[in-house]
């Protein structure tokens, strides 16, 4: 490819400075790599200097020359005479950091040109799906962007102002909740609410109620606290999801709503629930087989257009990543992308996740989920700020705990990882008839037979 961006004179100045001044290499070792040099001569000299540095040996014109000779690459640098010519050109490393930054930028520009040219050729052919080409290009561009990021360390005083603002904000908030409340008091007490930029993983085995718990939190946030939330439902349609929300909000059995055989007294509750939900800031996307890049684009739109403050994804393993290899690599990639998205949008993202089947073969209290049960990728645990499990002992026939407490209708939320807070367990009430969770001490009003009008 002709007319590629380069700065050969600056490359010569950098390697010349490295050979002229013993401390020069340490100024650029975290910025440059051998392949960033356009000139093969300069790249080879840098490679030799790095080998010497890694061995703790001195770097100068003679040691570099000997190292290159050992590598059998003297001809590539113009012999020892070529090394001497570069070494005598520069006597100081005073501007080496500036030169190194320019060299890196030129390298990124070259790689970007190569990538976009290759992508254009693939898009023009009929061999590859153009959406796969776009996704692959986006991944590669993201990696190139990461190379360009040069966040330096700072003195703590530079971050004190922002920290002070956050402390003041927390102090002025009501109660102990600094983030978005879930509506479950004991859970909020432990987490202080869902925090901006956090990736929260809600995991559980099938039939534990992951989706129901997520919906209960969403309804609480939207109707009680007027917090706009978005949900990506990759498994259920928006209609199915809405029926679940109506059942939760109306205290009407899900099957009754499904078959439409409501008693006269239930229609009023149904209308109230529908009115409550329709006026709440709830946004649903039920696209099946959603790719992570499409999800990110839609999430950005939700936040920018509708002011969404928290996003729920049901569930992580169903989010696609077309260009990634194995299933484990796909899940790991999606997990990393979701964490990056939470930081980018500065909102909490709650992603539901499956657990391995191995939990079913364990006995008694050992059926409680553990971090090692997260399905298909250890990267989920690594990326998440909070991992919590929903566990219902009654489902496994366990109705009394070790202390003799009744576990019927009780769900345990097990906070197994909390990057910025405590771990532990929280108990909620689970009403299977409505697939609804509530605070353990809440008394949910239901009409008795005498009160039901006939």
C-alpha cells in the first residue's frame, strides 16, 4: 500500500537517543513496540535494545551492535556502520517521549488503513456476510483504539474533587441508598442501590425466578421511584413479558391472565395494573438472536432518547458475538463488552445469567450456587462488579434451614461478589402464583372468599 503514514526521521531520532543515553529506553518502553516502527532498521535496533534492557544489560552503540549480530540481523540494519551512523545523529533524549507518541500514532494510522482496506474488500465480495464484516471491523478498531489510549497515572489530589462531589451527593440522598433502589429494602441496604457504571450479574438455575426478580425490580424502580429502565428480552416476546408484569402488578395468577378467565372483581385490578405499567418509564426490546454490537447501539439510543437509567438483559448467554470463536470466548467477549457499555453510558447494567447443571447433583444446602457455577465463562465473574444468585430451597424440597426456620415461600439472594461492598445473603418472599418477589415482611393484601363479590 503506497503513501503509508510514517515518521522515519523520528524513528531514527528515537533509536539514536536510546543508544546515546542509558536512561532513554525506560522513557519509551511502555509506549512503543518493535512492530510500530515503519523502518525495519529502526525496528530491529529497538528489538535489540529491549532484549538488552530485559536482561539488565547496558544499552549503547556497541552492545546493540553485538546483540543484533547475535540475532543474525546485521545486514538488515546496514551493518555496524549503519548502527554507528544512527547513534552519532542524536546526543540527547530530551524530546524522545514526544517522538515516541508520534511514531505510535503513525503506526495506528497505518493499521487502520490496512484494516479498512481489507474490510472494504470483504464487503465488496459476496463470500462473507456484510454484518460479520462490520462486527469484525468494529472489534479490530476497538483494539486499535485501546493502543491509542495513554492514560497516565495521576496524583491522588487530581481525583479528590470528583470523589468529594460523590460523597456530597450520597450525603444529600435520603437514607443509605446512593444508587438506584431495587425496591427490596435488605438488598438495597447491602448494595446501597445499583451504582452507575456497574455490571451486575443476576444468576440462577431454571425455575428459580431470575426473570421474575428482574421484572419486580424494574417495576419497583419505574413505578415507585420514576427511574426509566430498559429491558432486552432475548427469550420472551414483549407481549409475554408484559403479561408477566401485569401479573406481578395486579396479583392475578399468570395462568388466569393467559387464558383470560378473570372473575369480575379481577378486572378492576387488571385495569389498575395496566394503567400503572403504561404510565411507567419502561422500555422493552424483544429482538431474538441479538448481536452484542446491535445491543450496544440500541442501549445507547435508549439512554440518549428516553433517558434510561438502568438496563436489564435477559439473558447474557443469548447475546450473540458472531466473529468470536468458541462459545466460551463469545460469552467472555459479551461480558467484557457489557462492562465497557456500563462504563460508557455511566449506568448500571443487570445481566441475567445461567448456572451450570452441576449444581443439581449436589445435596442439601450444598445446592446453594457458588461463583464456580457461572456457566461457560470465568470472565463473567472477573468482569462483574456484583454477582448475586437467586436460590429457592423449597424448589429442592428443603423447607427448614439448619436453624429450624421455615423456608416455604422464601427466596435467598446470595451476594457472592461485591467489588465495592459486603457479601452475604438476603431473604425475600416468593409468591409462586404470581411469580413475584417482595420484601419478607411485606403483607400482600388478597381478598378472602367472603370479600370476593359474586
